[in-house]
C-alpha cells in the first residue's frame, strides 16, 4: 500500500456550477487586468497551535497512526530512520519548492527535534524528492496527486518495482531509503501541501485517521501544512525511547513517559477516547467526493455517510464533514437544502475542539450565500473571524477566497474603494494558491458572479 495524497475534494470553494475555465477566458469588470496582478505572496514564520489534548488520547493516536496502513492492514513492527536523515531534490523542481522545503526542514528540526538536513542532488540521500509532471505521476498511480514509496530513488525505478516486495511498507525492518514524487506543474500551494504530507509520512506515521480534527494525517485534506499536533507526533516518533523493530506492545509501554515529557500539560487532562471511524463511513466519503462517481452516486454516498454519522452518535467534525459533503454535492441541484447542510456543518464544527479551520471553509459557503442575497454586512460578519485563521494555517487558497468574498461584500455595502484594496491584496495569495494567471482570473470571475451588482440582479 502506498500512502498518497488523495484526490478526495478538499473543502475548497465551489460556489456555483460553472463550466471548466480555460486560459483564454476573460475576466469580468470586477476583476483586475492581468498586467496589474501583484507579485505572488508567501507566508512568513509559521504560527502553529500547540495541541491541548490528553496524553492518553495522544498515545492512542500514536499507536493507530503508526501500526496500521491506510488500507487497514496492521504493521507488525515500528519503523523509522535510525540515523540523521538526509534529503535531496531531483527532477525539475518548481521555483517555490526550495524555500518551502527549507521552511519545513527548519520546523522539523526545531519543533519535532529531528536531525534532518538537505544535501546536494548529486549525492545519495535517505529521502529523494523528485519533481515530475502530473502526467508522469498519474501514469503510475492514476488517482494520486503525489506519493511516497520505500526503497526507491526515482520514478523510473518505481515503474519496474511497483507491486513487488521491495515497495511493500509491511516488509520494512527500518527506514533507509524512500522517494517522494511531487508534481512540478501544479500550483505552488499544491506542491507545498504534497511536500508536507508526504515527507511527514516518509519519516513518520503511515496511516490517516478521519477522527483527528487538527492533523494532516486525515484524508479530509483540511489542514495543508503540518500542525502542532503533527509535530508532536513526529517528536514522539523520534524519541530516544523508541527504535525500529519494537512491537506495538513495546511502543505502547514507552509512550506514557514520552508524552509526559514532551506534553506535560496533557498529564492531568481527561481522555476523550474518540470512537473509531467505520470503514463504511470512509468508503462513503470517498465515493461522494472522490473521482469516478456520477452525480447520483455522489448524492447516495454522501447521504449514506451522514446516516452512518448519525447512527454512530457523532457530534464531532465527522458529523460536520458529512453535512458539508452533502451541501457541496447538492449545491447546484438543491441550493436551499445545501444551505441547511452548511449551517449544520458549522454547528458541529463549532462544538469540536481543534476544528476552527474547518469552520473557515464553511464560512466561505455561508458568506457566498449572503453575497448572492445582497446581504453585505452579514457576509462581512461571517468572513471576519476567519481571515487570520486562514493566514495562520498558511492556506492561500482559503485566504484569497475569503478576501475575494470580503471584497464583494464591501461593494454591496457601498465601500468600493476598500473593496478594490482588499481585492488587490487577495491576488498575491491567489497566485500562490491557484497558480497561473488564468486560474486566478477564473476564481475572480466565479466569486464576482455571485454579487447581484455584477450579474444583473440588482
């Protein structure tokens, strides 16, 4: 089984059922001419939130992340790198990869206390990051945006070794050589998101758990960079109390002491003991939001996910995610029903610790609805609390979307000069999040079309 970043649709904005946009599409009068696009913006120093969680819960999370693959197959022993980790970049990397990699390696050294460094591409490294085209990736794994495999150093080598014992994670005794394959023709944010998730799995846990609200080790793709929780898991992963070859029982015995030392605030906290996620729910979500399903199949699968969530008695982010999935799928055919699902999603996210970023995604949908109704002030109130949250989580797609919605809301309230400033500010983030100018123009047009001032409904 190869851990990979899945093509499950993330909680990105999809405000209306518009047709695919090509680079030749023109902008609306609300957009900004290509010649005035500002430079791409990038994020400064990371500001991760430190997890506030019981050490008993952290230990259970660690075990389930470390001793099982995403397929559900159990791993017999614990594996990691036992020497200082070296990383190299090969292929044709995009211009932004170097700085994003430097920032990530610095975080791994300072937050997770891992001895990891980049070396020359001409030298052999423990982790090879090869930047190739999306087509090359899809030729070997059709539904992957990026992926990581053991005992490989190039995509050519993987072609001949795939489905052999050499690339089987369950056969590892310790980690010595792995390869990560990233797209070099995706947006800067997609490349960075892949980098964070795949490098984390290359050196750490191989599983994803839907029940984790504040982690990239979750297939909902809400978090796009490693969180404070993820760094704590990786720090525990490289504790001197652990080593490759340990059994599940041996690791479990060591974890209370490890987390007591690195997370003393969690010693006296009551455990929440979140329920496990049934495979049927995960499969329903995949069918609802993943590739290859018809609209009718998506509707049936999303409804099934919600029914399972209700039957399980969930009131956490998984219940919210099921409502969100239903809202996304029903938005074009039943907008009033979709809106109720978005309200329900916001309700359950609000009640879930660690799900504030999730609420920011829902806010884009609720604010979009307010804009379509001409309710600028309501849209501004919905958007306001989440702009800094998107920036703190280094999500340029979400941040630029919130800012573009804010600009439309400001126009509705007669504050046109302020709207122009906010719209211009959004474009630098949009260039990092969405990539090429035509994609930025498409997002501008999509959000502008919501306003009754721009589409003839005023």
